[in-house]
C-alpha cells in the first residue's frame, strides 16, 4: 500500500491574507504627525524655505560675499544697482549686498544663539520654580513680574549701557577676557547677553505654569509611586509636557530677538561699527532717505521679510503642535 | 474677589521695589559719572559743588534709602542732573504728549483691528481673509522705524500732504503720521486675536441655536458673536494700550514729537539718573496697573474666570 507523503491538494482553503485595501494608515509618531501637518501649510513651508536659504547664506557669507563689509571706496559712494554692485553702494562706498549678507549673519547668530540659551535657562528655572515652589518660586516670580512691567527695549538699553561701560574698562582683570571677546565679535557678545536677559521671562513663566498644572496629575503620582526621584520626575515625566508650548514660544522669540537687536543697533548701542547690522544700516540710511531711498529699502525689506517668515513658521508650528485646535 | 484684589494690589510694592533696586543697582554699577565731560573737565571746585548738591558721595545704602524715602513720602524724584528742572517736571511736561498720541493711536488700532479681524473671520478662508491676515503678519513684522520712515518719504515728501515732523496737538495734521506708525503693530495684533476668537465663538452651540431660531446673519454676528469674542481681545488690547501711552522712542525721535519716549534713551546716554529712575518707575507703574485692570476686567466680562 502506497503511502502518499504529500498532503492532498488544498481545496477551497485560502490562506488568510493581509487586506489589500488599507482602511487605516500605519500609526505615526507624534513628531511625524506634527511634521505632516506642518507640510500641509504652504505659506509656512515658504517661510521655512526662506529661513533655510537665509541661514545657508549667512553661514557662507565670509566665502561668497563679493566685497569687504568694512572697506569701501569713496569714489564709488551712493551708486545705483549695477552689475558690479548688485544693490548699489552706501554713503561710504561699501557694497550694499555684502553688508546685507553680513547683517543677516549678525541677526541670525544673535537671535538663534540667544534663544538657545533662553531655552536652557528658562526651562530649567521655570521647572525648578514650578516644581519646588516656596521662597525660591516667590523670588523668581517677583523678578519676572518686575521685569514684565518694564518695556523690553528699556531694560535692554539699561543693561546695554551698563555692559558697554564695564566692558570699555578692559584693563580690569576680571572682565578683560570678556571685553576682548566682545570687541573681537564686533559687540555681538553684549547684544547676546541683553537678548538673553530680556527674553528668558516668557519661557520661564510658561514652563512654571505648565509644571504647576501637571505636577499633581495621576501619572506623576504613579511615577512617584514606583520610586522616581525628583530629577527623574522632572526630566522624564514633566519635561515632554512643557516642550510643545516652549518650542512655539522660542520660535516667536527669534523674531523678537532679531527685532530687538535691530532696534539696539538702530540706536547705536548694539553691534559696534563697522560690523554691519540691519538696524545700523537703517539708521545710517535715514540721512539720505529723501535722495537715496534704496539704502533704507534694502535692510528694511530684509528685516521685514525675515520677521515675517519666522512669524508665519511660529503660527504654523503652534497650529501643528496642537491637533485639538479648531480650524 | 476682594481678598484677591487686595492681595494682588499688595504685590505692587515688592514688584516696584525690585524695579527700583534693579535700576539703582545698574546705575551705580555703570562706570563713569554724569559730569564726565571728557577732555574739557569741569573745574574741581565746580565738581565738588555738584557732587555735594546731588549727594553722590554719600554711602550707597544712604543714597538708596534717602532717594526711596523721597519718592515714597514726597513723590520727589529729585533734580535732573543735566537739565535745569526736576525729574517730576520733565515727566509732567512730556508725558501728556505721549499719552494723547498713544490714546489716539490706541483708538485707531482697536477699531481698525476689530473691524479687520471680524471681516477676516466672517469671510474665513477667502481671499479677503488671506489678504487681511497677510497684512496683519506684515504689520507685526515691520519695525515702527521702518514704517514711519516710509510714511514720511511717501506721504510727507513725495505727496506733500503733511509736514515731515513736529507736534501741534491732536487736531493738527502733524498727528497723522505718528499715529499711523504707532497704530500699525497693535492693529495687526488685535486683528489676529479678534479673528481667532470669533472663529472659536462661531463654532459654539449657542450660535447654532441663534441661527436655528432664524436670526439674521448680521444679528448673529453683531449681537451674539462679537461681544463674547471680544473678551479675550481685552488682554492683547491692554498690553497695546500700555505700550502706546508710554510713548515710542523711534516714532517720537524720527518725527520730532516732544514726548517722553524720546527722553528715555537720552537720559541713559546722558547718565541723567533722576530722570531715568522717574521714567522707569512711571513706565513700570503704568504697565503694572494696565495688567492689573485687564485681569480684573476680564473676570468681570467673563464670569467663568475666577480670580484666585
């Protein structure tokens, strides 16, 4: 009797197959979700494109700038745009395009750098203040309240005049190093400090409020119950909850910083000449605004466009991070 | 509510004390003195007299306490270091100009902002909405010193409609350019807030009820949506008001308006510390009270918000 070792041919049994038509899309992480929503916002994508371009240009400026930002020829002063000088020259014969590019470098460096420090210190201070409460919280909040009741330009001018005063006495041993660094960076360091000191408030307040509102929630209690210490509680359980609003605040903080830097430079207490800044360029152009408005227009438009892009991106980011928001 | 008001009002004292201490500290930590005239110094006897008159050689704690006592008891900010008058007189003379200009700009910004925002919300996602909101972001992104310069070049120099600078009271053509320049950013901010707020309100159930009752669209919008939608706008309007009545250095300096905003930067550069202290404390007081009133007003307008 022959034994068949092969199984009989399957009759009518179909292997269970994955449904060919997907009724649900694969799960996406929160960040992917946010990014997808961001991509749908066309204006914001244009803004991101412009900012990226600006950053790339700012980084490459020392290499690609056609002229020197400080040296000009008085014989070529106040030229109209021409193939040799695409955007013309200023009253000292310096190439306008070159100065615009260096100005972008100054604005972006200072603004983004200051916001990074704001992020680090504002989040830390806000978390500690909100988490522990007590006298430290009281002290920090009174300081924040007091600074909040002053216009940031006023605080910036006060601190800047102090910094310039101290840093000009460079022979004192304590600050000599900082003063040299400040001089070498064309006054950037001072502006940087001022921007940080005027912008940490918002982030600190935001983080504190958020921490206070969630620190009594069940998941925090649960984490505490399984033995999470305070540092771990803050880092792993509270931090992710504050990051979304903080990210938005920091994005809006960048145009705020750029604008404040330009204002300070406009007043002549920001970046030290000959280092160009859009604010300085606008101030210098005022004298000849009747006869040569291009000098006002170039930095003015550059400043407006940059602030516009950052504001749009901030708006889009806020919408994208908050899926529950009604459209 | 009453305990809240009292408790909140009491925080005014430590807040202003912090401001006073910060400014005092920065002033005295900044190197150099107000009579440092560079290569043409005052005669030593004059310097001694000046220093004696202004008590700058007293110990720091004594200056700190004396000055504070003078402000609190006599409301006396002391004589200006650089001008013939006192700090109080400087404020009394220049603040009213800024306040008038600021109030006018605020009225314009509020009306224009609410109109623009409402229009945007009602015509949501049409080209009107997009254009208005682009204008609003543009308004927020354009620094006042750029906008006012463009206004001067176009309106005053090219078209010759108004003079290029100066101040002649609220009923003078010279008020137009500074008011427009001051109103730009707050108009934009108020328009954005109004739009978002109306859009939120329009999704509420009671709006659907109102429509279901067959009310005309205009009534739904003007009587049912707008009053509720304007409550959150109070917050941003309050900030704008405080900002406007304290004067803007840029607008006042560029258009030569004799307001207090123009003075601030000068006092820092001149090291005219009594005026600096007076201006700073005055700004802080105005902004503090504006914030306070906004919070109270908010809870009055929206009974769901309880102040605790």
